[in-house]
């Protein structure tokens, strides 16, 4: 069973970066990209500022599937 709370590391031993809205780092098995629920994929929040949930990317990494 995969634990989404584990932080994958790069080959150099660095932790993978995460945005505040991510459930797991990019590349974690059992996860995938989804449209940010707060900005709708625009990367901008109300008022035109960078969305704090996705850090302006418009996407979040979430667990897929599930049982």
C-alpha cells in the first residue's frame, strides 16, 4: 500500500517540491494532476494575485482511484 505522506526524493536526495494544495509530491505512485479547485486552473485568485493553493500553476497533485 502506498503512503501519500511519504516524500519522494530525487536521485540527489532532495525532497520533491509541493504546493500547499498538493496531497503528495509530483511523481508519487497513485497520484496525478488535477485542476486547482480554488482558481479553476487559472493560477490566479480573486483580485488577480497568484493562487496560494497551487502557487500559480493551476494544478494540484491528488490521489487517484481509491478503494
